[in-house]
């Protein structure tokens, strides 16, 4: 039971840090172009190709 005195604040602190990291990623516009990143994987760039 004494261990809950330490674990609850640690869990709340880590949850708050995760929430702050998520909110920061929203404000820094990390999720704006989800389809563009998916299409860039499929498009072959000629400068990256080292075939003879």
C-alpha cells in the first residue's frame, strides 16, 4: 500500500508528459500531410537509384 504513494504521482507525471508531447506535435503541424508521406514512399526518385 505504501508503494502506491510513489507509483500514482509517477504515473500521473508520465501521463501528463505524454499528453504534452502529443499536444506539442499537434501545434507543430506533424499530422498535416499524412497522405503525402505515404505516396513519397511509393515514388521512385531517380537520384537515389544507383542502377547501371
